[in-house]
C-alpha cells in the first residue's frame, strides 16, 4: 500500500483560521500524522490492481470451466456412441 501525503503546514494554518490555537492545531496535526502513518490505506492504483487481478482470475476460471464442459461433452458423446453400437 502507498502512503498518503498532504501539506501539514497548510492544515495547521487552516485550523488556526478556524479558531484553533497554535498548540491545538499542531496537536491535531500530530495526531492525524500518526494515524495516517499507521493506517493501511488503499489508493486508487491499489484498487485498480486488485480489480485487474480479480478479472484475470475470473477469466482463467471461465476457461477452465469451458475445458471441463468440452471434455464432459466428448465423454458423453463417446458413451452414447458406445451404447448405440451395443443396441
């Protein structure tokens, strides 16, 4: 997973403009930084990779199902042909 980045200075200034003191704004900023560093956040690229992997796996499974069905149809045809010869 990728790490998130944002402008912490601008965040602190924004909090100060909203009425927080410098100490409060820096405390909130530090808490948010710690939370973001420990969080395991998925980015859009991570999600796109996961979707691509799932689609590839689904296509592989469809191919395997078609192969099994083809083999079963051939076996069924051979079984029917053998029964017709016996009768």
